[in-house]
């Protein structure tokens, strides 16, 4: 084989390798798996979603100020915009709403299989992992906290409060975690008569 043929094979192989690598690292759009039993009942400590001191400490943890071995921006960016392929984009609020606080905490703690996301439980205490998460959520879910009873992200001021009453039959009901109307989901019978018989 001559040099030109070898160079051509190297170029083709490199392009194929890069394409395969990028395809594997693309962000998944499906819902994440539920947290395993050891994490399922772990939730953000009470009051921490709105605690500015906790969030400020979380920023220092996220940026590696408190522990130089932990530098979340090296993958996720200082503003939540990934700087490395495959890193979760924390700015995508609708995507991030699919993660309960326990699932998010599990991922920080144990890492994510088949990705570059490392397990941080050996480098960060449980308290520090919660603090980092309280900060991270500000990129795409600012002002929201995960309501364990409702199983959705809600405004921090509404944490622990009863969910608003459901709409009238036939109206779209709020989407889980989003507060926006779900498309094509009705709460009443499909052929129910409208008000005033119309």
C-alpha cells in the first residue's frame, strides 16, 4: 500500500471515529431512569432551594473553589452551557424538569454509565453534593424547587403547598413539572357535552 492510500484510510477512519464518538455522546431526550432504592428517598434538605447562603456555597463547590479536584465548569461550563461534548446542558429547563431531586442527586453521586460524568461521592460530602445541585438548578430552573409530594418542579414559594385545583373537565391539565398545558390530554370524557349544551 502506498503512502497516499494509507493517508486516505487514516482520514476516512478518523472521520468515522469522530462521527461515532459524537453520536454516542449526544444528549438523550427520553426521561431518565428512576433513582435506585438507596437514593429514591433522598431529597434536598428543607429550605435549601431558597437559601442564598447554601446556593453561594454550592457555586463555590461547582467551580472548584472549595475542592480543586472538583471542577464542574470544565464539562458543564460556568453558565451551565456545556463546553465538552456529552455534558448535560443545565440551561434546558424543560429537559431538567424530567429529573427529580433524588435522580439528579444520584447522578451527581454515582456518575452516569457510558458517559464522561464521574461519580463525585468520593470527592464531595452528601451535604456538598446537595449544595452544588442547589446552585446548578439556577441555570435552567431558577426560582424552582422539587416538590416531593407533587413530584414536580414548582416555584420555591409553592413548595409544600397543595397543588392548584384541576381545571374543568375537557380542559388540558398541567404537564407534570412544567405548568404548561399538555397537548392532546383531556381530563373529561371525550364526547362530553360542552357548557350550555353546545
